[in-house]
C-alpha cells in the first residue's frame, strides 16, 4: 500500500513550488528532458491515449522562432529560459490506440468517428501538461507555463509536418530564479470552491 509523501516532497511538488518568470544561468540537459517524459508518461489518460506531442526548444534559433509568436513579455521569457516546451495535442491520437491500448484495440474505431474526439484530445493533453509540471518539479526543475501566444502561427511554424497536431500551451523550463517571482496569489480554503455531497 502506498504511503503519503513527506512534507518535503509535498512542498517541492505543491506548497512551495512556484511558476517562474526567469531562470538561473544553469543548463538543462537532454537527459533531464528524457527523465521528465519517462515520469509524465505514466500519468493517466483516457484509454491510455497519450495525445500530447512535445517539442522541446533548446537552441537559440528554436527559442527565437517561438518567441516571435508570443505576446507581451512572454517572448523575452522564452528566449532567456534554458528550455521552452510546446505541449501539442494530436487530434488523431486514435491511430496509435491499437499500440497504446492493446487489450482493446478496437477502441480506435470508436474514437475515429467520435464527435467529441477533439475535446477528448485537448482534455488529455492538458492532463499530460500537468504531469509535465509535476515531473519537472519532482526532478528539481521549475516551470513557467503560459498561453500568451498565437496558436495558429505556432501550429504553422512547428507542426506543419503533422497537421493533425495543434499547440495546447507552452512552458519554460529550468532552475527558477527566486528574484523573478512575486508574492504567491491567494489559494482559497476548501469550502470556497468545493462541495461534498
């Protein structure tokens, strides 16, 4: 039986973890990117559909290309971060289901004509984006998720060879610089947003 994580682990994942606007001058290795994926891939998705498609921008050229399509101060954040990842959504995730859901491969046919397939793809790639954040934190890294960018332009620039994939959101990644964050915004208590029936 699993045991609750200790306070230090809970702090690192949730209570003291923050969204960073800037990072220390410390590189993130490709091995760390693989390690993030090797954790986040175990997070649950409907029928193990795993619709997230990740593009990891690590070079100045890739980050400049993405930054040019971001709004406000996001471009500068992207350029200065060690890594920025684009979390995409594969709207044709069902074509991989015979491989990913082998005990019921016929479910691919169900999803092929499902009227809510795009909603399901977005919902589950968003879940995977959340797993990405927690995996990065678990490995001692920090993130800066954002949605201030031109989705259509990012799709054209980064997913032109896979037109069934669309950008969901992006996130910077690195070792967060405490000088770039402000006081934590309110987190209401249970009764504010929750109901037990």
